[in-house]
């Protein structure tokens, strides 16, 4: 798994995580990094970048010698369990309870990690709730629940009871046990809280005497904690954050002192998957608030976040002001110091950008799936297709490599998307499997519930859009207005960003690989029954005919054709933008050719703009049916003037060179340069610009680079 996902640089001996956790997979103590004040490590990367797999690898690899508690902050079980006792539980406290259970069930070196501070706080929350509506039986059940967890497991013999905390664990259990025998109101509640503090000894006293407003009294602090939890949403969030602090202090205390150094290994860790979801964000913000207030981070805290610039840091600091580690591009920082600006959440954050796979790793994954390849040419072709379609995103690489295992013959990379892989025990086209895993199973956190079932359909239709203007026009059309259900193009773009998908100035769906999946779903991947918007791999659809594809492009062509000629942010002019859609819609290239001929510059001053229009029109995907481009770049088919016939050939040559889902086409690059050179000889005024483009475009095409790079294609070299 480590090799498949490219984690060697993070997990290998003496690399980043072994040093952070102070031991490696062989349990030898590594030179600890970043002590005693530790950063909050935030794994950032969109869907399919391997965040979950990395967290699971950290738990499995390092959890045998030091406690590593991994919780999924998006797990609905926490909401369900909180709903059973809403007066004294919340999704956040249930998440913390799960972490505490894992710490106290751990039976490695040094024994279980006791959590007296956390449980004193939870017992106080339940006790205060008992005086405000929690029934006596419910209180009894709550305290019994906590009492059970105070007894550490005996699976490793009596060693765990040598822990210095054993005395106050037993004392806490003793006071919690009979508490339900009397109503905890008035003086009885005060007595219970004071006894809880007294039996809890210094750990409980040291934490809760510092609760805001406690004035040095731990019993008062516990009472205020319980009241804050019940007061309102803001009070509850503060109480939850304080309980998280108490839990982290418990964990850190178990690894402090001479006894711990003799018995324990490394550093304990808390891992928060989906920290971008409400529970995770609240806990993470609480921890960072503590750091910002000057508390030291003594427990390793690693969280996953989809966005490169997390929402909870919005308005705090610019990303360039934060500590950032990019594996594969730079060595892990030898030292870490929190940002100097006190009070800012980001000062304790170390952003770890999840690394894409290298070209060598992508090729190796395809080779591993294919086994011994008899046909080296087919192997190279499959490796190139996987690399281009995946954008080196680990999950996409894995699935596409599985689809390419039999080394199919591919004309276009998109042909690979029809090949089947196994999802949940059933074979399905890899296109549908990836959309299930990367879109349906990872919806935007803030997407309204009523739109969840429409989200994939909406993105499928919007895959043809280039800009927000394109998307707005589509969403206002009669066909899509009902599907959108009131969502605007700006909202869709925001949800995509919050999901961790990148943006592109020339494509509304800014990730190249995701866009290919969605376009093929709309059109119907060659060799498959076209997918119906609204269906999933487990429910193969009836029909979404390719007419949906043509209809959307035709609608956008008509929209831009009706506009007066004007500058266009993505395509130079509105006419070029419309003709790009016309080229895809099945109207043929004739209108584009005649437009280019009519606009062909008689002087050199307009030659630059004309070349930009040519590129903009030619950046069009060709899906389905025969590919006439090679034939037409050699022999023009248009009936027209000599210029129009030359431009017929040139458009098709440039179109081939701008196709990012094929291997580099040397013949097309050569023909393009030749045709531009011929035009330069025939037309002296624009000749300098045309001759320059013949050289620069020819070199870019020959170097496997896009002629007009954008954010989602600039990193794609066509390769084999």
C-alpha cells in the first residue's frame, strides 16, 4: 500500500512521520522532531489523494508501540449516539468519547492511557443535566458508561495498574458509582462536583480550576462547563473544545515524567479524518485556539482537509504565510516554529500537501497490474493513458491501472474509461467506479441534502462549460433548471472548491481527469451503454443519449452566436467561444473555417489575436464516431477559396496537437508548422507572427506540451 500510494518519503525510517511520532515501524526510537511544542499537521488534498489511506497507515504502522486513535469526523454514528442523550451528549463529545475509549483500550508498552480529566468533565456535564431535565435512570446509565471506561483493560497483566494514575481512577469510579442514588440538584450537585475534584486529585484540579470564570475553583469550573454545554450553541462549542483540551492533557500526561520515559515508546497521536466536516472543524479550531492562546502542543495531532486553503483559516493568514511541506518537492522541515503572530489560528499549523504520484510510480502501477507484457507498445500506450487521465492522483492511478491490466488497444485515452473494474464485488466501467468513489461518496460538506442525489447529474451536464457564464446559461435552460433546483453556477463552483477540486481559468470543471469522466458519462463512453444522469454503477441506467452532449454544446453555441462580438475572458472573443462549442456539437468545422478565413489578418497587427482565436476554437474534445482529423489536415474537404482550404487543413492539425487524450502526434506537429510556414510565405503582412507560431507551436507540440496551457493542462505532458 505504501509503495502504491507513494508514501515512502513520509513513512520510511527517519522520514517525516517516524520523526514526528518518535519511533519507526521497527519500534526503534527515532530522533524526535519538533519537540516539545508540536505542530498540528494538516493533510491537504482533494478526493483520491490518499488522505484516508495515509491516516490508516499511520494507525496500523505506528499503533502497536504507541496509542494512535483514528476517528472519522464524518461518521454518522456520532450524531446517532448523541441523539440518544442530547442534553449531555453531542456529536463532538461522542467523537472524543471514541478517542478516549481507544486510548484506554490500548495495551502496548506502558499500558492504557487513563483519561481522568476528560471523564470528570463528562460526568459533570451529565450531573448538571440531571438538575435540568435528565431523568434519574438516564443519569445512572450515563455515569455507569463513564465508570466502565475508568477501569483500564487487564489484557497485559497488572502492569497497567502500576500506573501512578491508578489511585485516582479508582477514586473517580467510586464517586461516580453511587452518584445516581440521589438527585443531583442544589447542594447535592455541589457536593458531587467537589467530591469529583477531590477524588480526581491534581489532574482534575489542575485542568478545571482554569476554566473561564472558575476563579481557581475546579468544582466551579466543572459546574460552569456543564452549564456552558447546555446554555446555547456557542456555549456548547466552547465546552466541547475544553473537553478536547482535557483529553489531550490526559494523553500528554501519560507520556510525561521519568516513569513514562522508561515504559513508553514514542509519542501518542490523535488522527482526525474528515476534519473539514462540522465535528472535525470544531475540534480542530478548538485545538488551534488553545495553541494560539499559548498552550503547547504535546500530543501529535494529524487531521485531513480537502481544501488547499482550509475554510477555518479564512481571513486569518494567507497560505504563503503558513508553514507548508510539499513531499516530493522539498525535504521535510528540520525545525518547526509556530508563527509569531499570537492569537491567529494558523500559527500552529503545518500544511502537508498530499503528494501526487511521480511518472515513474504511475508506470510501475500499470506494469504491476499488467504483469509480464508481451507487447511493449501496448504497455507504453496504457501507461501514457493512465498518466494523462489521472493527473497522477493516486486513487485514479490505481483504478485506471486496474482497467488497463489487459493492455487494451486504445485510439483515444478515453477508450480506457469503458473497461471494467470491481466495485463492491461487482464489475463496472472504471468511469462509473471513479465517479462513485470520488464524487458520490465524497459530496461537498455544505451541499443541501435535497441536492445530494442530483449532484453528479449536475456536474455531468456542466462538464461542457468553460466559464461561469457558460454554466449560468446551461443552468437557466429549461432542460437543466429543474435539475439545478435553485443552485447557481457560483454555488456549484464554491462546492467544487470546498470538495478539494482545483480551479481552472478555461474550464468550469477545473480538474482534467474529473472532466473526462463527466464528459464521457454525458456522451456515453465508446463501447458502453450511455450512462443515465442519476444512476450509479450498481444501477446501470436506461439511456442518456449522446444528444444531451450535442444539445448542451448547441445551446452554448447559439448563446454566444447571438451575442455581439466582444472580448471573452477564456477564448479571446465571443465568436471563437461559440465556434468551439459548434465544433463539438456536430455542426462540422465549416463555420469555424469560414470565420477564421473572414478574420484572417490583412495586416500584422491583428495576427496575434487571430492565432489566439485559432487555438481557442481548436481546444475541443472529439468524442465518439470516426476521427477525420488526420485525413483533413492532409487533404481539405471544404469547398471554398484557397485560404479556406489551407485553414481547413491547419485547423485540423492544430486540433490534433491540442488533443490532450492522445500520445503526441509528430505528423500533426510537423504538418501544423508546415502549414503556418506556407501561410507566412503567402501573406507577407502577418508573416512574422505566423512564422513565429510555426516555430514556437511546433516546439511545444514536439515537446509534448499544450500549445495554450491552462491550470488543468499545463502540468500534463502527453508522453507515450
